[in-house]
C-alpha cells in the first residue's frame, strides 16, 4: 500500500516539527545557556559561564555592584550612536587574591566608560561588555570568535582591551582577534614576545623595559653580587622572557641561575617550598646580595618566605622583579614580618604605576602629570561628578590594576573617537586600527599612569615605570621613585627615535 492517509501525514509533519525544534533548541544551547544568560555558555572542566555579557550576568559575586553599573551605563549608551568595547579577562579565577584583582580591573574599565559617556559629549557613546574566557583562558577560542562576530550588526565592536596575563593562551587570543582585524589594547601584559604584534596596542613597559628601568634606578648594583632565580615551566611567556631578560641584566655574575620548575597549575605550590629551602642554603654560601626573581607571584611568595627563614641572618638580600609581584600586596600567606626593618630583606619591583608617581614632589614635567592622575582619583572617589558614578565597591588604586585597566580602556576609547567624522560618528574598525600610528606627539594618550606614546610598531615608548617596595604596613606597597626604560623621561613630543 503506497498511499498515506491524513493521520499518517499529520504524524510525519508533527515529527518533523519536533526534530527541527529540537535542533533549534540545541543550537540555542550552543549560543546561550539558560542558567547563564544570553550569549553565555557553560564550558570547561569547571562548567563555568563563559562568553560575553553587557553586565546582565554576574560572573562572580565580587563583581555584582560594578556589573550593575555597567549594565545601567550600557542602557544609556545605546540611545545614542555607539560602539562596543570588550574587556576580556578570566572573570572568576580560582584564587581569591586574583578575584580581588579582577574586581579592580573591571572597576577601572567601568570608570573609563563612565568618564567617556558622562563627562564628555563626544561621540560615539561607549558600550562596555565583559568577555570571560574561563579560568586560565581555557575557553578563549569560542569567546574570541564571538567577539569577532560582534564587529558587524548592531554591536559595532571596535576594540578588545585589558588582556592581563602573558601566557600562550593569551598570545593565541591576541593573534586570533588581530588576525580577524579586531584591534586589541593590552592591559598588564609584559612578556617581551608580546611586542610587535600587528593590531596590538601594547601600552605598558615590557619585561625588558622594566628591567632596563630597574637598572637605571639601581645604578650601584655590583653584578658580581647578583644571582638569577628562574622558573623553567614551559608555555609561560611572562616567566620565560623575564628569565632571559634577567640573565642578560646580570651578565658577568659568577654563578649560573638557580632554577626550579613550578607545577603546570600556577596556583599549585607543589614542592617549590622544598626547592627554595635548599636554594636559600646554597645562596647563604655565595656572594649574592641582589637576587633577580623570574617567576609567578605564588612562587615569589614561597621564595621570600624561605629567605625570611634563612640561617645566615647576618646577610642582607634585595629581591628584585617586575610588575607581576603586585599580587603579593594582597597575599596573607606572605611572611610580612620577614620584611621588618632590621631583618635584612627587601623586596623591590618595577610596576606599571603607583598613586604617588605623579603626586609627589620631584615628578618630572614630561611623561605624565598630576592632573591626569587626579582625574581618575577624583572619579573613583565620587568627587566632582554631576551624575553619580554609583556603587562599585571600594576602589583601591595602590596596586595599579585599576589604573592600568582604566588606561587600557581609555586608549581604546581615544583611538575610536579620533577616527570620527561628521558623516561617520561610528568609525569603521579598520580606521580604529589605523589610529595606532597617530598615538604620539599631540596624539599621545594622557593616561592616569603616565603618557602612552606608541612607536610605529604600536608599542609604548619610554613609558614611566614606578619602582616600589613591599613593606609590612598596609597597603604594603611603598613608592620608591620613577624610572625610565631609556634612563630619562621622554621629550615633550614623546616620539620614538628611528629604528636601526
């Protein structure tokens, strides 16, 4: 019997509808997970909500207040010609210290958005979204591709900013985005091999530049009394480039670097405390007085604690490193008593900025200004704003994370608004990328951390470096002075010399 009756045809049609509907729902689940919200999907071994939100979703309880303010600001921004900028960092790290730092970074991004929209009538308005690639950026690829898809349509994505870890996953993220024509403004990424990437605005001093500033600041260090301690864990651009930089800085030292290998999980101390206990015993029998440390903050804490318990109490040590050390100011497990005056142990590091950098007597006339810093400080304190900033939690500028992320977002906003014309209040994304070549001289970005002047490769030229020391008294970070990769502040035109 070849014919089909009405009932049979109805059943076939109903089945087809169910199949199509199921397929459509499955597609929806791939783009959005109802338990996370629109544009977010649970991924990875932590089943974390990853993807992009306009503030509607709260990735971490710490971010609740600031997410609400971002959402409110976004709702106002879309009533005018607007563009979207995306802050892409792991939004809910496993470590509580890192979560506190993430809060400070998101606060900095929001303050830049607020400043652009509420303290200026310039177009376009700025819509800010938060992009979560998951812990350790494990889910970076689908999130990066989602951002690429937001360039067109009503989102008008014009920049991704705030990238904050110098790892292989981070570099892959940057290359994916810039390869698709999306400008990326770095946050506190300092690995040397993150320089000269087409499409990347690298606004902070690299490891090499920070080391050069440290050398300029500490002119009297005797290289014969130096030692490098370095991590050999692979796939960590920050550690690898820092180790090479410090080996070059200490060329002529009498001893080879002391090496250790941290676990693959950067939050796992493993047996490194044992390694450092043995290492310190060996150091006590050496001439070393200045120790250049190339490793992540957790291992730095273990090393400092080991030095605090050294048997050669009569020997004085200075541990020198770069901006990754800023995490230690929030680390309750650090043996703060080891840094008491008279204990003979100093931890000094170069960092991207500090609140005292431009507000103390003796700040140079070029390279930054008190007024540029005060604009952010007043905003963070809720001073002088006709429209309330709103509750975003206590803002702490001491470790520089809020300042740096503000400057990252502000650089993106400056690039976007410099490309606006009367006929095009929303510039093309290629035009935003081209703005990179004009960010020097009068086109420099007046950041709260200092001037941001880019060379022809899109890298910050002679950016101010703050030298700080850890002290037992809160907030634990004491400003020691400003230093410069070239050994002196930039000229008024803030333009790099020709490459040779």
